[in-house]
C-alpha cells in the first residue's frame, strides 16, 4: 500500500453513485486505488462515473439496480461474492428526500417508499454483505445522514425519521460487530452541500455558496484511511 494509493487492493461499494456525494465518493475511492462497485438506478450516469474513474487510473464495475427491490440486493451480493472474497468499504449513500410536508399531510404511499429506500434497503445491504465485510481485515461502513435525523425541523419529519432510523441501525450493527470482527461503522453528516437533493429542498438557495460534493468525498476518504481503533467509531463530519 502506497501513500498515493492507500486503498490499493481494496474493494468498495457505493450506493447512489450516479451523482452528487455518491459519485464524488466513488471517484475519490477509485483514485485512491480501490476497485469500486457503483450502484444506482441509472446505468448511463453510472457509466459516466465509471469512465471518470478509469481516466483517473482507477477501476470500477457498474451495477445498475433499484434498491427498493429486495431481491436485487441479494443478486448483487451474490454477484460480488462470486468475484471477490471480501468487501472492505460499504458506503450507504442512496436516499430519497420525499415531499416536505407537515406530519398529518405525509402521503402514506410515498412515506412507505421513502422508508423502504432510506432504511429497509440499508438493512438489507448490511445483511447481504455481512459475510464479505467480516472477511475483510479492516471493513468500514459509512452511512450518510442529515442534521434532521437528530434535530427536529418542521416539515422534514419523513426524511428526518428515516435518517434517525438509519443512524441507530448502523450504530447497533457497529456495537454488535466491535468485539467479534474488524468491522467499524461511521455516521457522516455532510452538512449543506451542492447536490440535486439540496437544490430540491432549498430551491431559492444559491448553490455557489455551498461546498461541492468532492469536499465531502475527501472527508470520507480521510475517515476511511485513518487508523481508527477497531470497533465502533461514531465519527461525524459536518460543515
């Protein structure tokens, strides 16, 4: 392992990798030497990120899929396990914002879809890749969260509830794993970042005033590379 390629020989899987923080993180991990499995629903956008990684001297594999389809996660895990023995980094980035509304006005069907993607699918990913994570010498799970997952904000109940659930889910897994494996879990709150989701939530905001996704990606890379103690680490990156 060299300083220029600290993740050489490692395998990473990034969800929601077709744009925003997911795409930037996939590119950063690829540049650092990891082979990156890119997942998202849009194959065309994934191919663009894959090409960027290749142009930067890295390697990647695209895996277009809908995470709300539970069977697709199992198929993905089977395909990855058929090619590699261990998964070193799992970045849980994919999420949907949903409609910002008061609690009484939350649409039940949309709320179900949101919780399926933002919570249920995340548990399914952890479960499906648990054997490969345990096979890694220094596996890390990085879950992207939001301030509203801990601080209530009017009209953000649906999204906030999903992120609160995700945080507990990942932290509990970290507690379960810390004494029996090398798996470490991290919660990352990127703060205000220039993404499509942010633009949807704050349409009047000037995106030029926000940091780019690459800043968050570098912070995630630094977190992964850091020699943190084995076991659960409640790292939180903000700002």
